[in-house]
C-alpha cells in the first residue's frame, strides 16, 4: 500500500505515454493540455466556494455537487468546513478532490510534500521530520503527518506554541500505526536531528477574535540562519507558502531552502493526480 | 416559426457534423472545444458585469459594448437592469446573448426549459404547465411563459403569493397569442392537472428593504411528497436552481424530479446556441 | 533603437509565419492560440494582485514572484505600487510585463497608443500630441510621453487642471532627450495645432479623501463638438477608456474619434508582445 507518485502504471493512452510507464515527465511535457484542465477545474472550485459561502448547509452543498457534476468530469473542491469534501464525495458519482476543507485536511498538499521529501532527501522510510508552527489549525501538517504514517520507521517532532498544538485525532492515528512522535519546545534541538524542518504560517483568521492568542503564537518559532547552522548538510527546510516572517529572508539563498522547489512540484503532482483520475492507470 | 433546438440544419462544418443534420449529440461530442469557448465567453460576461456595476448608465454600457466587441465574436451579457441586453444589441455589430437582465428576461434558461420539457414529456403542443413561486421578479418564468406561447394549445397556471404575481406584460402577451392562462391559489389542484410543475425560488434581494413581504411570500407554496402524490405519473417537477427550501429534499429521489437533468441540459443548449450564432446553420 | 511594433524579424516558427517577416496580421490570424494564452496570463495577474493586496511588502512580492515563476513562462503583473514591476523583474528569471504599477507606468498601453498613432496619422516623427486630463496620476500618459521621446521632432502639449499636472520626472526626461514640450491652459488652441488629442479620465480613487480636488479637476477640459471643430481634418481623438464624461457622446460618430479602434489595437499589440517574449524574434 505504498503510494508512488512518480511511477504509476498507465496503458492505452498513446498520445501521452507512447506505451511506456507513466512518468511525471510525461505529465510535464503535456503541460499545456493539463494546465487548461487545471484552470477550468479551479474556476469551478472557486465558483462553488462562492455559492457555498452565500448559503452554507449540507443540502445546498448536495444540490451544488449534483448540479456541477452534470457539467464536469471531476470536481476539485475547497471548502471552509472540515468534512465538506467527504460529504460531497458521498453525494457525487464523479471523483471529488479535497483541495482543503477548512482546518480539516489538505491531501494534495501532502502528496506534493511527500514527493518533495523523496526528491530532496532520496527516501521516505526512516526519515525524521519536524513539523513547526500552527499544528492545530494547519491542515497541511495534519495531512502530511497522516500520509507519512504510510511509510516505515518515520519519526515526527511537533514544535508549536501551546495554544496551537497538534490535535489528538492525528496523534492517535500515528500511535495506532506505530509511528514515533514527540512534542518539543526546543526548535534548535529538533532541527539538528531532522531530515526535514517543515515550517508553517500562523494564520490570523484561524484565531477569530483572539488577537492576543495570535500575537502570542506567532514569532515564537522562527527558522533563521541560526537554525540552518545546526541543521544537517543533507536536510531541508520546507513550507507550504505563502510565508510571512516565520522563515527569515536570508535563509532563501541556502541550498537547503526547498520551499520554492516544493511549490513547483505542486503543479506536477496535481497534474498527475488529475490525469490518474481522469484517464485511469 | 416553431423553435427546434434539437434538429437545426447545418452545412459545411465537416469537423463537427460529418455532413449530417446538426444534432445536439454533435455538440456534446465536441464539448472540449465548446466548453473552452463557453469559459472564455462567461469570463467576459462577468468582467462586463463588474464594469457596469461600478458606473451604471446607458452611455457606459454603449462604450463597454463597443470596446468588448473589438475583441470578441459574440457577447454573452448578464446585467442587473431590465432592457440592458436590448440596448446593447442596438449598439453592437456582433451577436448579443441576454444571459439575464435583472427582473426582465432570461431567454437561454427558457430555451433549456423548453428542451427539457420536450425530452421529459415528449411534446410541447398541448401541455399544461404550472408556474409557481415569485412570478413578478422571476425572470426565468417570464421567459418560459413567453416561449411557451410559440406552441399550440398550451395552458399555463400561475401559482404565487399575492405580492409577487405575474405581471401584466406577460399576461397580455399570452392573451394576444391565444394562450390559455389562469391564476390559482391551490397548488395541489394545479399539480394534479399539469404535465410540468415549475417551482422557483423567492429571492430575498428582489424585495429590497421589505423583509416582511419576503417572509410572507416564501414558504407559502412548497413542493413536497404530498404534491408528488397528486401529480400524474408522467408529469415532472422542474426548477432553475439553486433552490432553498421550496422543494423538499425527499422529492429528489422521485424519478419525476427533473431539475438536475434540466440543469445538465443547460450546458448543451448553450453550446448549441453559441455554435449556431458563431458558425451559422 | 527605434521601436517597430509592426515589422519585427522572426524566424523558424513556420506554423505561424511561413518564413515571412513577422507581421501583426500573423498574430491576428493566430488569435485563438494567443487569446487562450492571454486569458491564462491575465488570470495569474489578477490572482497576484489579490495576494499582494492582502499583505503588501516587498518580501511578499518576491516570494510571490518566485512561486509563480515555478508555474509560468512569463508573468504579466498589475500592481498598485509604483515600481513594483521593476522590483519583480529583479527577482524573476522569466520575463515580467508591467501591466500598470499604480500611478507609475503602463508601458503596454503606450505601445498600443504609439501603434495607433502610426496607423491613424501615418507617422510618428514630427507629430504634435496634446495630453489632456489627469497627467499627475494617469500612468498611461506618463508612459506615452516617455515612449514618444524615442521619435524625432515630437512636440507634446500638457493640458491639465493645476492639481494634477505632469510630474517633473517625465518633464526632465523629455528635456534630456531634446523633446519640445509646453504646458497650456487653452485646450482649443492646443487642439487646433495637434495631430493627436489624447484625453484621459480623472479617476476619483487617485484623490483619496480629497473629493473637493476631484470635483475641481473633472469637467475642466472636455472634448466635445466645439473641440472637433478646431481640430485638423487628419487629426484624431484618443482615450485609453473607459471614459466618463470627458469626451461627449456626440464625438463618437466623427471619423476622427479613434478610441474604439485604439482599444482594439490593444489586443493585437499585447499578443505581439507576448509572442515576441515567448518565441523570440
């Protein structure tokens, strides 16, 4: 049950694969086609979000899904409520991709993160990953922790302000899968041990009226030159972007700053995912 | 002068028709082409609406039309003022499609509604149609009533709260065309006699400050299981979507609930209309 | 160093040029291709503007550019800060097109304006141009004055309310290039001497809280039938559109009203620019 983003078998689609194994490179070459598809799909996603925001409620969501699936081959859905994509998938007869459901999950980000780790570090089994920042509301780190549990001998360090700690559902899942994890308040020590330091933004909108908690949380753990100094030569800094000031600018020029390469991988992974769902494997 | 959405003659466009009669199926097959065209066109329509909302007034509209027609082969226009599409068409040298002009008309919706009735009921001449809900501000029912007058021996029942009755311009037109119509306060009786029960949403924004009138109007005529019970076996429930609570959810699973099929027809009818105007017949 | 929009040499792109000189007509023929490209590009531009508005600041801009260039071949950027496109170009490894940077510059508009003057008047060397309206905040007239300085024996008249006079940076540049210019309060006299009367809109948003200054500025110099009467037979009225009331409607039917032809040229010039940057010359 190992996920392989970069070597899926594909058949009978001569225009794109010429009978060879499905490679990300083929997707990259076919960019023009897939980029149009992506644009059209995300347009639908944005429209749906607008509709949903006007009149939230699960019946409206069901109607929207049933209407949109009349025009579409696949639905990419971003939604402000945790669980909305799951509800949509229960209604739809076509594939639903969860492109972020509020503070819930962001699985396509996790796919590109895992792909980036494999490209940057050369392996996924046995890696040490530090997840830093808002772990309570950050859906990308929740999905990444979940996906890392599919690999062997992974260890995860959670480094976050007290008010935004990783929630129990993910911790329990990791434990049930035999994944080692621990919480730490010492970013320097974690950074010195990890293959990946995964920094995230503290998002003001997740705190509602509690500006005091937001101010308390942000700025506590910053990735800067001092953190780079203790990191190993082969290790990398990742970030889902956009960033505010949680990674200082002078980190950008270090070859271990992987976040812009990571962002670029997102295009290819999402193309691959769409192709997989639209044309099969 | 009978409108035929499904069998227009077309010639000399071998790529799409292979010398056969123009069929909706050909449009459906050619979806990729037309869907791109649709997207581009609706993008322009949305932009125009933004421009118009910023500085309404007929001179601005004329300038916008003259500017946009410099870039375009056709203009699809949604506008908040009744009559705006007609004014635009007087200015433009390219085709204008009215995609809804405030509380005025929504002719492409009427085309898809008529197409849906023909597919669902198998005929248009001789049908009985109940139009339900906000008939004063609902542009879709105004256009549908108008278009139904092109067929023979049609009877229309208007079922609406007193504050949002069908306006005299449409009633007078129907009378002048020899179309039978009557107003009724008894949804159950109308439903038992009709081939089509066409429900519409009561839109809050049409009432301005008069929330009291809105509250009075909505909820008065709901299509639910009890209405289904009195409807004939071959009859259908239609709705332009989105709905709020004017059709209860338990109606959806009845095969006579035609509204999601109706929505899907909208894509094909609009493709056909664009192709007709862009490549001729 | 003369700029030639209409006869750039291009080679080895047989699909579009058939081995001939690169002509705007070829771009026009290839519209479908380029229009898609344009749409995709402007979509990115709009998204970037949203991101920028949320959290302005030069670091955020750099991050955005580095992220977007991972997905793109070229970036067209509209921004609310003067100088933003220059900062972006310093960061990016791919071409940046400035599509308007606040009150700074709007170079693609200047390109289409110069192209329009050449088509309408038949020459650029030796022309007399009156720039009218908000010359302090109007980025289109700033860029046009700058670009006209590339031609020989040009004379520019600035006609504007006192509060929105042309700024010194452009005046100094014109002087340094040996371009004659003068300020005038007499629109009629300027109009009688010029080949081009270039009218611009007084934009309320450029005045912030100072509605009094806005009201003072607008309406001072209007292009109407009386202005047309003193203009020469071969001269033209231009405007970047949209207009409010600074050109009266009765001017539209005069063959010297060139502004809708000018708007249409914008599509072709931008296509040509994109093709030039994407496929070379």
